[in-house]
C-alpha cells in the first residue's frame, strides 16, 4: 500500500472518530480573553484600567464598522477591524498539524489565517502556517460552488486557475490569498482533539492588518456559508454555546466554547428568544422589546430600532460594551441615575457618562432586565458596570446613532446557546468559572 493511500485511510479513520465524538456528546474548547494573564496578547505593563480603556475604544470602533454594514449590506467589506477581538482560540491546522491562535468572532463569517509563502504578512510571533508543507492542503477550483459562496472571490491569474479571496476592511486594510481546504483540529477540553478535514479556509498571502503577537487570523462563528459553525454544522447539529468568565474573576478558569450536544442550554431558568435575519447579513439579530430598571420599563421604541420583525439588536462576542439607540440609552441612564444613590464621578477617559465613586465588588445598583421576545434576561452589576479607575465605576453602555449591539460584558456568567436549526438563542444564568 502506498504512503499516500495509507495516509488517506488514517485521515478517514480520524474523521469518522471525530464525527462520532462530535455527534455523541459534543465537545468544548477553551477561549481566552485577550486581557487574561493566560492570553498570548496579555501585556504585563498595562494597568487594569488601561486594558478597560482599550476595550472601550475597540467597542466604539467595532460598532462604527457594524454601522457601515447596516448602511451598505451588499458591500463585500468585513465588519472586523484591525486589533479588534476579545477572545482567542488555540487550534491546529494542516498535516502535520501546526498550532496557531485565531480571534473567535460571532460577527465574522469566514475562517482565515496567514500562510507561507507570503507576499506580505504582518509580524506574527509564532510560526506562520506553510501550506506547501501540509499534505492535506488543497486550493479550491474557481468552478467550485464553495468559491462562489464567498463574497470577494476571484480567479487566480496562473496557468492552473484556482479560487482567491479578497477581504477589504473598512479602514482600507485587507487580507488576500487562496481559498483552500484543510484539516482543522480543535483541542477538546476532554483531552481528545477533534479533527475536521476539508474545512474551507482563507490562506492569507497578502495581509495589511495591524494585528500583533501570536494572532494568526479570524475564526468566524457568524452565519455565512463558510463560517466555522456552518461548516461544522452537520456534525455538531448546528449548535454552539459559550460561557464567558467575568473579567473581574480571580479564578484561573477560562471561558468555554461548546459545540453539538455539549452546547445545549436547558433546565430551570433557561429562556429562549428567536434568532432573526436582517438584510441578508450574517450577524446574529435578536429583538429587544424593552429594558427594565426595577419597575421602570423602557420600551425599545426608537425609530432607528424598528426593523419589521427582523431583529433590532446584534448579539456579539467581539464587542465589550452594549450599544443602544440614543433615545433608549438616554432613558435607561436616567432610570439608573434615579435608582442609584451613590456619589457621582467622572470617567477619566471621558467616554462613559454615568459613573460613580465605588468599587465594582461593592456596587449597590439595581438589576436591569433585558426583555427579549419571549426571554427576560437579568443583568447584574458585573454585566452592567465596569471599573475604569480606582474607586470609579461606570455604566458599560453607550449611545449609538444607528443600530444596537448586546456586548460581551452583558453576557458574562450567562450560558448563551445558539441553535441555528431552530433559529433560537437561549440564556441561562451560570457560574462560568465552573463550566
């Protein structure tokens, strides 16, 4: 038996084992917040408050790019931005496998990474994947339906034509390269790696993006035809969930990203809301009907937020703060200010407008209820306030002139599950350090 044929049988056997494990019980992987001491992007010279200020800046930049997509849904420009992203996932690519890190993003619908040989790559501290050294990498022909399913693809100019991609970012930076198929290996928390051969990836040969450190690219979990969850769909039942450990947690626990049966959210306290599509975009839209501060209920009635039943707020893992239309935010801020009796303070970064003199672990503020269609989600102090300086905490919400985003601070210590067959998102309060 030839070496290549033997390898094919080995890979087929690994795929069958991976498929069975994914279907029978699902699996989970660790995701690491970029500011965690466990993160390869962690900067020991930054203070806690500098990290918070940077996260606020990234939130504002990110929602601006979301807003561009609201206005121009048919343009082949990505919503992700340079130096964005809050959570990293370690995975392996190729045969033999090379370990890399990618930014996990529910607002992106593509999986891409830097590849050698590279015409222009940003500085990456760990080795760049060399597609020529992998026996399982192959380019996708221009005639393939997979090529046609990705925005911004075109045919290469070589003698043997294959599919290439071109992602343009809103600030003019970009990633270009080959559209290929490769084996991705996800490191399951139970110790058994899960392999997925034939996964469509973008092999970036020309990248002008201000990423840094070990980050190799993006792992998109949005709804596009070649996002990771769409491609894993049949083997994981089109289900994924995550449980985000609080940023202020002293635990060494990492957040978890779950697939398949391991991603099911059920039991007492579970609430579910419809997952909706809007303007043929890949984002995850929900309908937020109102917000309550105690008995004060604020209807989500902004003219900007009415969307004809297609959802009015994006739920997003890559945005730290929660963004609301101006009029909704103004009413919410007033309601909180009326309910909180603490001494007012000013944000030293001059960004967040409702701040108090207090510490985040001794914060007496009302629970805010987010009334999604069919699902009331309770938001506690760790979901709604962030400490921006010594003894200064601020409301982690911002007004937005267009669109709205339910950010990751609001999702801390909540098990959030996506079922793309039932088109639902489910919520259940949880201690994410114990998941």
